[in-house]
C-alpha cells in the first residue's frame, strides 16, 4: 500500500452497506472504527471488481478511510449539514491514519496521506476532480479548505509519535 486517502461518507453518522463496500474503514459518529467489506490489500490490484472503489483514478495501492456524516443536499453549503462529524470522531480518525501509517509503513506526507479533495486537485483528469471531501471539519471551523489536509496530517503525526 502506498497511500491513505481520507473521505467523508456524505451520509449520516452511521455507515450503510455502500459505505462499507467503498471504504476499507469508516469511523462513525461515536468514534467507533468499523471495517469495510474489502481489506486494504484488495486494492493492490484493481483489475478485478473485488476492491474498495473510493477514489476515482486513485484506488490502486490506496487505503480508503471515511468519517461517517456530512450529508448535504445539492446546493447547500457543507457547513449546513444535518450530520456534522464530531470531535471524538475526528480524533479517532486521525489516530486511525497513524495506525495505518505504522502498519503499512506509509510516511505521513502530502503525497501519501491526502484528502479526496487534495487527490482530485492533483489529478484533474480523474473523476475525483471537484470532490469536496474533506474540505471542512465542523469541530475545527476556522480551517480553510486548503488547510484541512495539512491539519489532518499534523494530527496523525502526533498520534503516530504517541502510539
């Protein structure tokens, strides 16, 4: 595995069957980590249909993790979601990134741990271009969307140092 891509599900605070099929791990609103249908290793080869399809153009070699929540109807600002992610959920998410980084020997850098939004910006010819996850974290509302990825990596590095 070569990278970790962070998402939100765009649903409510509990995962549904689609979430568990598309992400290797999800963190629900209580901060509980749930395992998806596919193992990260299933994404080493994405030439079959037996892998977690979480990032258009970036699934191969990528571990997909998601925060449950952040549903917004079309045209509604993400800040107005009925299902905001929680601080306990975010902190467990940051720790999960650290744990996966350690387990798979993935350094925590902008090239190896990124949000779906960042992946799309770096790869504009993929279907990930224009994705808004993760551009806003309700527990940390002062972050600009361009700062969210660095903030997540910073928190994950702290957890990695303290594992």
